[in-house]
């Protein structure tokens, strides 16, 4: 995959039963204000809905916000569905209440980055800019 034209496109999603979306909205706004196109899916999305939206919207990245404690299951489901749909080039990152001990195993499954409470919006914007697209292959 080469460098796409236009702004970076990011799907920001709240999977599962978690109804706390303030953080996701703050990140969505920060990404938008940084010039990215953001598609916010709203609350209570299934992994299938999230992946379907990302593919339909030709997203470069998916940002998941999870506070419910179901991060291991939900991240894995999104990663697995992206593989099944041959869309592994969509980078998955996330944030929320995720124990330090769970971060390395999530990254091993394919989650590119995890942001925990205290991460700045600028750090997230910078990371997405640096990682959402792969450089053009020679």
C-alpha cells in the first residue's frame, strides 16, 4: 500500500456495552482539529459494525475507546475481523482503562498502540500522523 492522497481517515469507535464516550469524543475532536477526517461511530458498536464502517469509509486507522474491561476480547475481535476481510493495512490503536499487564499481549495480537489515562491529545495526534499510513513501497 502506498501513501494515500488526502487527509488521514480515522474511525473512532466505542465497542461493546461501555456507555462512557467523553474520552472518545475528545480524541475525535483532536484528530479532526489536526486535519484528519474522523468518523465517530457512536456507542455500543459491535466489532463487525466497526470493521464494516472502517472498510466502507476507506479508513487508515481505527481508534477504539474501551473502559468496560472487555478490551482483550474486543480488540482481538476487531483485529481478527480485519484479517478475515483482508484489511490488515488499517492500523488499530486504542485507549481507556487498560491494565499495564494487558498492553504487551494486545500489541502481540496486532494492536499498534495503547494510550492510557494521562496521554495527551497531542501525543495521540502525533502517533496517528506517524503510523496511520505506510510509506510508499519502492
